[in-house]
């Protein structure tokens, strides 16, 4: 196995993340990111504004890894509403080991740069739905 490659983060993406963190909209939004393998650069793949978890899930690539930042509307059982901001890393089984290593090696860097306080990892895009999310967020107030 080769060394971990830590990919740089595209300037444009950094600006988008900064803005995304500060967004005041009370709806669900996401930035889906991918690694440009030739340039060793993390770039924007797609931006979703005022979306649903279903739409987000459908937008994710199923056969290659991806990173996403999600701004979510979490309705608590007691009626409170919070707006968690989190990171999701999808690492599908069966994709090229070099690609997996690139994503695994760059993950902490992008999480740190994004300022996301929660990060989740899944093997399949199919795992991501409202129930999964509510289960994950249950432990956060």
C-alpha cells in the first residue's frame, strides 16, 4: 500500500464552506464533495439548497466515495428545533483501494476545515435516510 495522500482543498470550496457554515436559512442544504484524483484536490461536486434527505441521498454517487456537509433541520420529540451541521463520509465497498486511501487520508483535514462538530461514516448511500439521521442525532441536544 502506498502512503496516505492528503489532498488539498479547493479555494472555491473553502469559500463555499465558510458561507455554508454561516447560513441562516431554516431548511436542509448540502454540499457534496469529491476528490479530483489527478490534482489531489477536494472540490465541489454538487450543491443542494432547500432539499430533502431523500433528494440528498439520490444525489450522492453510489460507487465512489464522497464527502458531504449537511445543514439539517432536526425536530426534537419535545417540539424544539435545532439545526445541526455535520459531515458524512460515504465509503462504498468495492471501490479502488487507492481511491479509498485518498478519501480516508484526507477526511480529517476536510472535517477540521469545515468546522463540523459531528461526522458520520457509512458504507452505502442506502443507509442515509431520515430514520438513520434521527438515530444518529438523538444523542445530541
